C-alpha cells in the first residue's frame, strides 16, 4: 500500500477491497474537488472487521504479556514520529486544517501512544480486606472489541486518544473515521502493519455513519463504543446500541466560556482568546467560542478582536504561512454562514468578518472570514449553540457572580478558561465552573496525562490520563474462601 493510496480497507492485517461498500472521492475542502479515491465499507465489511478483531482478542492480543504489548505500541509510536509530516499533509488535504496546526498537533501524538504503552504492565488490581475466612482481590481485564467512531475535525487526534488506552488495556479495535476525512486514518493502518501488530488487533473501515457506523454500534460482537462527535449522534448511538447493552464513552460538543476579568494580563488573555477563537477554523469542541469580558475592559477587548481578525491569514491549508484554512466540508460552511445570519437577526453587532471568502485564489473552497460579534446576550442562539466555525461571540459581564452564571448557562460543560491575576478569585471562580477542564491564565493546554471530557451534555467518561484506561477495562472481583466451609442453610 503506497503512501497516498487509500483504496483498500485494513481488516485482519490485510488491505482488502470493500465487499458491499465502494470507492469514493474524498473532497479537498480548499478546492471543493476530490483529491483521492477512498475505500468505503458497508455492513458486510464491518462484519468481517469485527470478526477479525474478535479473533485477535481471543487469540494473541489478550494473552500477550503487558510488556510485550508495550513494546509493540512503542515501536508504533516511534514509527509514527517519523511520519508526522506525511500524516500532517494527508490530514490537512482531507480536512483543510492549516498545515502549521496539523504539524503541531500530529507531532505530539507519538507521545500519547508512548504514555499509554508505559501503562500496559501496570494494570494491577487491589486486595480487599474482608475477614480471615476469605481472600478477596480484583483483577483488571480488557473490555474486549472496541468500536471507535471519530469526527472529521481532528481524525488522528481522536484516534490516538482512543487507540492508545484501548490497546494498552489489551482490547482490539475497529476504527470508523468520519466520511469527510477518512484518508489519514487509513494511513494509520500502514504504521500498525509496519510495527508488526498481530492481524486484526486494529482494523480500519471508513464508511457512512448511518450505515457502517450504525452497524458497528448494533453489532453483538462489539463490547464498547468509543465515540467523538455530536450529541445528537450520540443519542442515536445509544438507542442503536441499547439492545446489546454495550458500554459507551462519549466526547461531545462544547460552547466553552473564556472569561477575562479586568485584573488579568489583557495582552496574554487576548493571545489565548483570539487564538482559540479561530484555531482549526473554529472546528474544535474546546475552543473558547464565548468570550466573557468584564464591562470595564469590554470596548478594549472588542477593538483588539477586530484588529486581530484582520491579521489572520486565510488561505490554502498546505501553505505554511497561513493561519486558517477552510471549513472542512460544505455542510459545515453552510452551518457557519447560517449562524452568522442568525447572529445578525438576533441583534448582535458584527464587528469583523461575516462572509464567505470566494476570491480568485480561494474560489471553490469552503473559506469563511474570521468573524466577531459583540454585544452578544447570553441567551442568543449564537451564545448557546455550537457553531463549529470561526465565530467569536463577545459577551459583557459585571463581577464574578454574573461571569459564573453566564459561563454555566448552556447545556454544555466541556471546557472553560479564565484570566485573572487574583489567585483567590482564580480558585473561587474555577471551583464553580461546570466543565471537565478549567484553564487559568492559559488555554487549550493539555497532555496525554490530563483527563479530558465533559460535564452535562458534553459527554460521558474521560479520555487521556489514568481515567481513560478505566473505560477500556472490566473489573473482576475474586473471593476465595480460606476454609472451604459453607453452612447448610436448610438445617434446623
Ligand atoms: P458527527 O456526530 O456528525 O459524526 C461523528 C462520527 O459519527 C462520524 O464518524 C459519523 O460518520 C458517525 N456517525 C454519524 N451517524 C452515525 C450513526 N447513526 N451511528 C454511528 N455513527 C454515526 O460529528 P462530526 O463529525 O460532525 O464532528 C463534529 C462534532 O464532534 C462536534 O459537535 C464537536 O464538538 C465534536 N467533537 C468533540 C470533541 C470532544 O473531545 N469532546 C472533539 C472533537 C469533536 P459520518 O462521517 O459518516 O457522518
């Protein structure tokens, strides 16, 4: 399988043609034209991928000592590190992310795999004190075959966050990437192959969510679904998976508040707030899409946002000089433009951007201007709903109480940021935020070791950190009698 060939599925350690899927052109969002032929799997392809994963689980993988699994995962991670540039080019081509961002993100992934590799032989249980008549202990066992379903904004990152802990736990995997961005996930298969993973431990089947994805979710041979995507899809998945009562973990959307108090270092806060408003062209769950600004510094912050929006270089994703590429697909472009219309209709002030960029150089691509709304009211739809485009909504507030109320006033609870130089305030406010992660005087800084996931409708469970392993493990409690005596209950 060559570097840029994606016309086969990776199942049972082999590159195979789809049985009931087919080939499809993957669209380059910077041109609107197909850039590569990708294999899509159907239900029969999911069936054979699950069979391969089950055989690998029952066969070599589950029985392999942890330190051997660790060695393979480390080999994979080292190979991954040598392929960062190639993977970044594929991902930027497929989802339009600026190459400077793809390089930075993908450049970290090897360390995620290394970190989880280091845990493979440390999955120990506990001895439970009961009484002298028994010896009780727990064992940590792999959950089984994992169906991983990933989104289009960060396909390789979402894969790393799931495959790292799943493989470390001793599970096997069927990975179904998003239909808009399947190429980089298929490229992963080549690295697993080169690293010498046993056939079937990792299987990669691009396909349509309602067909291949739903079949994976309903499949009785799958023990758990690890999903990143929209809440509405998660609800459908729960219903589809209900009959088999499998396990689920969900990383869902966000509408993160980025709170700036007037005692903060405003310059640093602006760097973080503007950076996170427009990174990934706004297509990330953790971006601070609601900027909450204390009234006394509100006008200054709005002015700075407008000025910095004009400095964002929007252009072809593979150009290392550009900051922001296009939206990843036509539907997302339409969604973003529609929300910009909603913001105008709701009466927010459009202070920067607001339009599609369709000039000669960028014609046909799904480009949109970095956009800023000021005087946004917390209950406006642009302040409540996830847009997933480069649209910053700046909301004024007075004092801590109002800041916290606005921050917590959406159904989401994934991430939040706050800027203040008052250490007491930092702790006071952070402790009241309903979100899985709160950054103080920094933003979007995470590592393999930091648990990540949502409160409220932003998800179930945590990825990364020691917590991530839990969701790929079952606990068995064993209680052994030290006497072998069991009283006859029917005497007397
Ligand atoms: P979707 O929910 O639309 O899709 C996610 C995945 O689910 C895709 O692979 C999709 O396939 C698949 N899918 C769709 N329908 C079904 C179904 N019925 N059964 C099984 N699988 C299905 O999300 P997006 O791809 O649009 O991703 C954007 C969303 O992801 C945003 O809401 C964002 O907030 C969230 N996200 C959350 C993160 C977090 O860590 N909390 C990180 C990154 C993104 P197909 O592509 O064919 O539709």
